[in-house]
C-alpha cells in the first residue's frame, strides 16, 4: 500500500514538474524570443505599403497590406485564421449579383414591366394635356373680365377735358408741394441726427468716470495676475533648485537618462533603406526643413537618401525597414527603474499630491 502511494506521489510530481517546465518555457520564449517586423512602402501615384510581423520562426504571422484597400492576415503554424479582405470581396460579389438579378440577365426590363411603364406614361401625357387646356380657358376668362371692368370704369367716370393753362397750374403747384415736403423731411432728418449725436455724446460724458474706474480696475487685476504668475515661477524655480541640489535626485535622473537611451537603442530599426524626393514652392521653408533634417543626419545618412527639389511641390519615394522588439529587454529596463528607491519615493509623493 505504501509502495503504491509513493508511486502516485512520484507521478504527480513528474506531472507538476512537466507543467511548470512548459509554463517556464512559454514565459522564457515570450520574454527572450524577439518579435520581428519587416515593412516596405512607396509613394508615387498613390501610397502602397506592407508590414509583416513574425514570432518564433514564423510560428505566428500577422500581415497588414494597403494598396487602395486595407487587408489584414493572421496565420498560426501556416494556417490562416482570418483575412479581412474576404468579407469585403464577398459583399461586393453579393451586390453585383443582386443588381444583375434586379435588371435581368440581359440588363433590360421584362415585358410586364414594359407594359406597366407604358401605361404610366400614357396617364402622365393625358394629365399634362388636361392641365394645358384648363390654363388656356382660365386665361381667356381673365382677359374678358379685365376688358369688361375697363369699359365699366370708362362709363361710370367719364374723363373731362382740361385746358393747357389749368394743366400747367396743377403741375406747378404739385412741384411746389413736393419741394416743401422734401425740405421738411430733410430738416426733420437732420434734426433727428443732431439729437442722436448729442444724446450719444452726453451718454459718453456721463459714463466716462465709470469707464476710467473699470480701466483702472482691469490694470490692477492684470498686475495682480502678473504678480501671482511671477510667484508661481519663483516657487517652481526654488523646487527645481532644491531637487537638483539633492545627490540622490541627480543619480535618479542619470539612471532615467541611461535607461531611456537603452530603450531608444532597442527600438531603433536594425536596417533602414530607401530614398525620398520632396520639394516645396517656398524656398525659405524648404531651407528650414533641410536644416532641421541635417541634425539627424548621423542617424539616417548611410541608409536613407534624401533628394530635395526646389520651386516644386512634390513628395515621392520608397522605404524598407527591418527590426525587432524583445519584451524581456523592455521589462528589464522597467525593473531597473523600479528598483531605484528614490524614484519610487518621488513617484509616491507625486501621486499623493494629486499630480501637482
């Protein structure tokens, strides 16, 4: 009985060791096997680019392509899991089939539909003809009624002949009345404008002390704000000076700079090739861009060729890139930073003050 119990314990121990070994192997693979990426792109008439991610000897492959349409593909052990372009292609095929079905195989309507359309066209023509006839009849009635009203007015109010002297007197009196009314309207308009000007001037004179008082208050508020801002700047400067005088803080800043440089070196592509041709119509702006690009020339000068073009707006070229990302390296950089006690204390103080 004891022998059987020891055998069971031994089997359980082997199983646990096997499970722990598998888990440890998976963790080590995730930490130390890099995620490799390779991409290429071009920009001539239209942008075209392709990015491929692989892990563990192409055990897992993920691709992103763009050539007018975005396509993504994922594979595990060579078996394709999905591809987004399949769904879009199936949708386009379904739309084409549905449109062909609605229009018929020959692209024309059926005989029954032709008969329905012809009947509708006949009804529309009859409706247009009846509308035209009613419009003509209504127009004739309106003309006849207008002639009758004019004749009746002539009969009811006969026109009396006026002599030239009377006509001249009436025109002269009408002109005098028009001049008098025009002069009166002009005088009234000038008078109202003068009243408005004096009213505005009086309001401005009355409001002048209040405006001066508000202007002085605004200047006083601006000076107080400037004084508060200066005090804040002085406070920040004192805090920065105290922070920099501490030897532990200097060591922490040196550690952050060192680890950040390692992170950038790790994220830097292993290989970069390509050529870029670009230009602008403004030569001044073009010179500023080239002077800024010259600062980074040691990083890309041997791998990337830049061809400037002046007095012409252009952007074209192609680029190829290779690189890798290792999760273990990034994790170790974070661990080195977290092991610094002073950095942990500073972070704790920052969080307790609410980010101030």
